[in-house]
């Protein structure tokens, strides 16, 4: 399997110089072209997160990733092969950090997916918006 070049960012902070846009959210963002990877979206558990609590959400989302693992890796590999020498940037609505009133705890499913991909593939998956002026790719 080729080594994937992956990163994450929010829709609002993404720009094309970061790499290829890959949507991971339940809702679609249409301000720029992107590939939507629904296997990474938290379908069925996103809207119940407050009721579930963070621990249960984590368990259910990780189980979803495990169940779709081969599809996720195959989709990312195909997208990387179609876009050589470009990072794949996994995107969702959340802005990481205290400036996002919707996520004051910094919680975000795309960062959970990043950790899952790091463990499964053995590659780093940095959050680009935390490195605003540093482009890694």
C-alpha cells in the first residue's frame, strides 16, 4: 500500500494550497469542489452526541470507522493515486481550539478519524489550521 499524505482542516480555513479537499461531514459544504467520503462521516450518531456523551460517541464512531476501514483506506488510496504529490485534506465544519463556540472542548470527529488513520496506516495526520502559516505539503 502506498504511503498516504493526509492532513485535516475546517471548511472555513481550508484553501486549495493545502491539498485535495475531502469532506467528512454529515452535511455537505459546497463553497469549493471536493470529494465527499461518507464512510468518514458520523452518520447516525452526530445529532445524538449531546445525549450520548463524549465517551459513547467516541466508541460508536470508532466502531463505525472499524466497520468501514477497508472502504476508507481504498477510497483514500484511489484519491491519492488520482492526485499524486498532493495531500488529502480531511475537512468538516469544526474549527479546532477555543475560538469555535460550538466546540469549546476542542472535540471534533475529523481529529478522531485522524488518530484512527495514524494508528491504522502508521502515517502522521496533522491539523493544518493549527499551523496556519506552515504548509507541510
